[in-house]
C-alpha cells in the first residue's frame, strides 16, 4: 500500500474510491503522567508523550490502511494527521486521506 501526502502518484492514473480514516485515543499511565508534570517545570522534551504520540500515529495509520484495503485501494493519497486533547494526558490522533485504485 502506497501512502503519500501528494494528490498524485508519478506515473499512475488514479481512480478515487473515497475518504478513509483511522483514529485512536491514547494515554499514558498515571505514573508517567506525574513524572511528565515535573518535566514541565524545568522544560525540555517529554519523551513519554513523544513516544505515546508516535505509537498513536502508527496505530491510526494502520487503521486507515486497513480501511483502504477493505475498499480495494492500491494507495492512499493526500494523507494528513490531526490531533486533539481529549482529556488531561490523553490525545486523539486521526489519520485520513483519499483511497485510490490504479487504473
């Protein structure tokens, strides 16, 4: 499965199938959350949250790809990511794009 942020894939003619998306709400356990709150006092990267968001993006991407495969897609174009805080320590990540079939 090809994923791209562009509208086209070089050398391919595309048939648009439809919008696909994958999402996940992810959080860290309370111990990591407390440790991270101390990090905000001194500043710097909060690695546990960086890791959490990386994992969430991977899960959302995989779910988007599964939806595209179920529709018979060869690729997803115009891939985008969005995130939002759902509650303290929890974030929703959404991956979305347009499923296409090669003509």
